[in-house]
């Protein structure tokens, strides 16, 4: 490095690297900044194996570069024939045994972590949530609590939460990279995985098994709140009675009537209900995102109601209800946006 | 004067009409010409798969892009993966095996020349059938792995083209594998014992064993998928007592050895090329041969490492992950032997 040009170059290089690493993912969506038990265990394995394999890679590259440079054909040596060797027992034993040792170094921690993360022996002592994967949305049923939510999964921070997962259609995969590894959501059997978030926050979840046209839009959020906030959320959700929840404004009241007239209830439950044909809309006003992906605004809700296909191709809502005009859609949106069962919201998780 | 005369003779004898050359290639059973067909067929599909990759990349260049619709994008990723694996990478390697292996072992041709030509044309027609789907209602869109039940529920005929196209192309590959095995076992020149064969011939032999044992799993999987989609069977229909995970097992029992079907011939090439250009015999020939066999053997024991998230439990996951890591050992032997081959004493 010469003078200020060198320094500028160094700074440029450093900032470029930082930019590149920032591209690795937004916070709460990256496995490289673990915020939960499973992700932390995985990260330890990632570091261990990267160090082991990276060292081997670098050593091999150095030997290769040395060999290519040192033993290349030089001017005046075109007729040179190197000494013919058949092999070397000692050397061959060395480069068989060293990899065996390296594999053992990687295999033992991998085995321990695999068994640790799959251990479900204390499931009974913890919160159990039934997770259902659907094209292209997620449903969460808090077992024994009479609470159902869709798209937003509220959990208490610092506690093990068991997820028992099954799919209603094709195979999906539940993945919240910042908190834990993946687990497939199969149609034929219940798969169990536990998650534990270390910090409060809204964590981004993705479907990680190709499941159709809107696979990349099958997002959900895990909202980790403090124990007190979680308890309050549970109480609010359990006490919520859709019958008693009168819409504040006249427009919303009309929206409620339209919601009932158009038979939206056939698929969408409001309040605790086993109906999960479509997402449960209790507490819809507090959703972090619309349909898991869009800004949660009234305009987007109207757009969704009128043409869900344009936002989520291949979704199962399209064509299942009568066409709604702008006025009707706006009223229904107004009604849905004021559906708030609690004041524990994604903002409570302190972004 | 005499020079001009010979020139004339050669030029007239080489000048054949395009039709004659074409007819020659269409009807040939010669292993080198079949190698050309494999190379050009594979090269054509390689370009096609590359175009599909280009479209995928344009779509992914900026967020929220509308270059292609979600459905077309899925057709692109499916066809790109399927084309590159089955119709580009494998045929190009089969071209090389066809061209070089008989010469390396001192045989005049492969054991069953007609079967060889049948194999290459099955590959060509399987590939064409798969790609005709673009014009007949849409290409397959369930991913190159075609996981059930996404593949059984996929509307339209796309996945049916996938099933039929791969079944036909796969039959051709299976024939080639058997053909190479018989050739190497029976047609080595006098004195060309197994342990004197060049490493590429060895790699062809071991790859053919992989083809022989891996492709039947794919064949069965594709048959089950075909029965489900076309004849109302329920192998992968959970509601009727089927099981979707079976498809993943069948697919990867083929799919992982497929990885080694693609890489082992290249390993064989490396061995022969490094030795030739280093003007040395291959360092540790015997251990190289056995390392190749070990990689192939372990290659059959690791398929479920594509399925760690399926929920098979920690015991299966651990066995398959340790077996996967174990492949590093024979692979390491190969890499260090190559480095030692290039290591000359000056």
C-alpha cells in the first residue's frame, strides 16, 4: 500500500466486504446471526466444519500452486523425464489417516447436536403448538389453550416451545433461520421440533420445501415476546369473544355484515374455532404482514380481497367467493383492520 | 504433379453430400460416431438449459421482478435442472466414454453396437419429448426432483412429459451402462488386465456399475408416479393410504449415485491427464482404483443426506451424515495422489 491511495483502496475493500456480508441476509432472517438455541447449535457446527474444511482447502491449494509452479516445464528442459515412482506407502497412509481424524473431529459434535436437537422427551412440560402447513399459509393451534392464529406465531422468549407439524396438502418445510433449523411438514405424519428464542423480536420464517407457484411467498413470522406479555396475550386471546366485539364505526359494521353475507365465515374463523380451511382472522388488525408478505395496510387488504391471485398466484381463495366491488371490499377491509383482540402486537417484541 | 493427383483423390473421397453424412450418422453403430451424437445432443441441451438459467437469472436480478410469472418460473427451474442433469451433463460424459474407453482397453467397438445406437436415440427422443411439453400445454413445474404429492397434484400434462421423457432417456442410459460393463469385462485386449487399465477406463467401469444399480430406482419411482398420475393409483396419495416419502427415497437412491455418475468419469480424466502431462506414471495406481470403488460404494449409502429435514429421526440422520463425511477419505486419497503425480523430482 502506497500513501493515501493505498489507504483508500484498503477502506474501499473493507467497506465492500462489509456490504457483501450485509447481503447475506437481513437481521432476523439469517442463520449466521443466531438468536435461538437450534440456530446457535447449528452455527457452532458451521464454524467447526468451516474451519476444518477451510484449512484443508487452503493447504491443498498451496500444495497445488507450489507443484504447478515448481515442477512446470521450463525452457531448455523439454526432454526432461521425471523419475518414475509407483507410490509411497508411508505418504499414502498419512493422507488416509489425517482425513479419518478430521472426519471424526467433525462427526462427533454433529452426532451430539443431531441427537440433542431431536430430543423430545420433555415435550409434555412445555408449550405445544400444532403447526399446519397449507398452500401457501401457516396455521398455529396452541394445544389445550383454545387459541388459533395464522401467519403470526407468538411465543414467550427464553422458553422451549414444541411444534408438532403436519401438512394438509403438499410437503412444506418450517424454517425460522435465526432461531432454528428446518423441519419438513409432511402430509402423512406429525414431525416435532422445538424452538427457543433468546431475544425478543419478530423473526422471519420461510417455507423451505418447494410447494408450488407461491412457494417463495409462503412467509410467516415468529414473534417472541416477554413472558408477561405472552401471558397477557394468551389471556386476551382466550377472553376474546367475536360476538361481543362490536365494530366501532358504521363502515366497519357494514363490513361485518358483508363478511357474513358473502359467506367468508365458511373458511375464515374469527375467534377460537377448529375451522382452518382458510387463515384464522382473530386479531387480524395486529398482523405483522398481510398474507405473510405484503405491507399490512387497508389498501393492500382491499387489493387482496378483490384479486388475491395478483398477490399470491395459485392461492386457494381465488374464485371461492362472489366478486366484490370497490365499496364492498373497502368496507370489509375496514372491518378486518379493526379486529384487535389484544394490545400485544408485533411492536411489543421491540424490533 | 503426383502431389496434385493424390490431393484430388483424397478431396473427392472426402467430399460427401450433406444427406449422405446425415444418413451415415442416423444409421451408425460406430462407437466414435455415436460419441459425436452424444456430444452434439448433450451440447444442444446444454445450450437449452443455459438459456433457461439465463431466464431464471434475469428474473432474480432485481426484487419483485415480473420478467416471468410464478408458474413459468417454476417451469424454468424444473426444466433447467432436469435438462442439465439428464440431457447435458450425462450425455457429454457418455460421449467421452464411448469415444475413449474402447480405445483405452484395445477393443474395436463396444460389445453391443446396436444397443449403443439405440441408447443414444432413446436419449435424444426422451429429451425431445420432455421439451415438446413447452408447446403442448406447459412444461413440468414440480421441480427437477418432482417431489410427491406436488408432482402428483400438478395440473396439466407437464409432469406427465417429465415422467415419460425421463423414463425413455433413462432406459437409454441404462443400456449404455450395461454395454460398457460387458465391453470392459469381455473385450479387453490380451495382456490388458484389470489392474493395467487406464484410470478413465476404470472410472467408466465403476460409473457403469452405478448406472446399473441406481437407474432402476428411478425407473420404479417414475412408474409409480405414472400410475398415480395417469391410471388413478394412490402410491403417493396420503388420503388413500399412500406415502409421499417413498418418492423421496426412490428418487435419492438414484439421485445421489447420479452425483458420482457425473464426477467419477471426471476423476478418471484427471488421473489420465495429470499422469500424461507430468510424464509420469500415476502415483498410487492401486489405491486410486480402490478409492474410486470406495467412493462408488459409499455413494449408495448416503442418499438420505438429501432428506435430513424429512423427520427420519436422529439415528438415521447421524448414520447418513457420518457416511457422507466418510466419502472425504477416499476423495482425499485421490487428490493427494494427483498432487504426488505432479510432484517431479528435479
